[in-house]
């Protein structure tokens, strides 16, 4: 059963903010808190031209701070900061996530030493998330859908104790909609609502990032895992300005951008030795790399693959040598093919140790060869079609919704 508790608060906790709404009761003054329904909150979020998020969470012992303007259904722009080093971020349709940061910023992540200079000071396409957050889910339409999915299943409210910390910009008469882990599609957390301003969302706090997708990357060992955000509803003119700035920035990007975030799970590697054909200390292995990022991701990935050859001549599986190959670029549904030669004296020793298989008329020596293939490095790039994306953003700038009026 869905469990949501509404909390009326009269005080503040500490969190970076500054998004207070002039229509709310000032600090130090309290008024009677209205009890809006989750449906009314969801519809206010869904109809917002822009949601301005400021807040932070922890990843592997370091603070991540976000200042983000989210619009439409999966669009956003702003900055993300990791332990003092910042990057610009642009999100389009939720799945096109672009970052631009310096060397110091990229050193915080899992980018290899060769990738840091390749990524620094240019736009980079990241594979979905930013420090565990799907930023597109902070947009009005995406979050509104998730909140509406909860509201349609609720039958009443019970008061409860105020959780902490509370974002500093939450007004003193706000209501906290506390969602526990049984509520779908939302994750556990508290959505703070400004009842005096048309039931607008004013903040969020919890141990998960807001939204409906599973988080990856939140620090499980940190003593302070709380995610804390202040939220302000922006105007249609702010949304138009943000979209126009996004379009201008995207239009200047090159056609292809480096890809960050692709990992070994995004590749399918197969290495086939010839059947009974490794002789004279030399064995040719055919290698195939398939790009599993999916047909919707117009990417190419170059992988370095290390192949280990094993032979079994009847005395058990033994290592026979290795070869390393830099594969051609693999695109979705277009695997890359190449081969490498394992040159090692152990190949002949394993062959010589194999026992012949004798039939009535002849004896044949056979050796079973097998391989283990591992990707040691990945270099990817994505085609982004900047002119098409910029035109899409300009069109959205002209159609930004008008914020609901205060009652």
C-alpha cells in the first residue's frame, strides 16, 4: 500500500538555497497550513514552465552540488560541482546528457588518464547519468507524471514528525509529503510544498535522488547520504531564455563528441581460435566486438582487447599465450572484426603433449583450443546533430507554458 505522510513545519534546517517564494509566509511567522492533494501538487509541477533546483548529495565521500534549470519533458541546463570543481551540463529529452568541465573536474570520475585531456574543456556526451542522477527526471513533465502516479493511489493523510534536514528555502508553513519506499513510481524522500503559492514544489530531502529511476553512484559509506534540494518555479520567460541559451550553445558544438560513461558491459567481445589449427608456436585468433549501446545511441566505440589462449592436449587446460589488438570502431548493429596472432613457444609444447586419437585405420592428434577475451580500454564518440538539436530547442523556447496563477 502507498504510504505518504503530510508534514506541516514551522522551522528550517540548513542547506544551500535561496529560492524562497515571496508569496509564502516569511520566516518567523507561521500561518495555518492548507492541505493540498498530491494530485494538485503534481499538476502544479507538470504545468510549471521551469523548475530551478539547487542542492547537493554525496558520492564516494565527496559533495556533489547542483544548480539546474529544468524545463519541459527531460530538458535542463546548469552546473554540477564535485568537491569544488565544476562543469556545465545540458540535458535534452532526458537521454542526451552533455558535460563540459576542466581537467580537475574529470579527475574526480572514472575517466582514465588518457581520457582526462581528451575530455577537458570541451563538450562530452555522458552515458545517461551525472554522479548517479538522471537529471531529466527533475523536469516538470517527468516529475509531474511520477507525482501524479502516486497521488492517484492515495486516500488520506496522517501527520507525522518533521524529517531533517529541511532545505533552507522551504517556507515556514510548507507541507512535507513524505514518501516511503513502498510508493511507486517514486523513491523514498520528502517533497516540500508551498501551500500559499498554488501548491508549488518548494524543496526535496531524502536518501535517494528525486525521480522514478534507480540511482547509481550514491555513496553507501558516507555518514551523510542525505540529498537536499530547494526548488523554485520559474516563469515562461525564464524557460524561453534557458532554451534559447541551450540552443545557442548546442549549435556551436561539433557533429561528434567524445563519449564518457561507456563501460565493458556495453560491449560484447568474442574471440575464436581455429579448431585444432594452432601449430608451430603461432595461433591466429579471430576477434569480434559488438557495440551494445543500442540503435538509439548513434555511437562508435573503439576497444583494445587482450586475448588469452588456452590449450588442452589431454592433460588439462593450460595457458598458451596472449595477444593484444586495437579493434576498429564498432557501431550499433555493425560489429567490428579483426584478428591477432598469439606467438608463444607454449603452443607447440601443448600440441606435442597431446595424445593421438586412434581409429582402426589411422591416429589423429587433437588439441582443444579456447580463449578468454577482455576489454582493457574503450574510446567512444557520439554523433549529436547539433543543428537539428538547436532547432528543436528554439521551437521549445517559443512554446514554453505559462505558470499556473496563485489562487
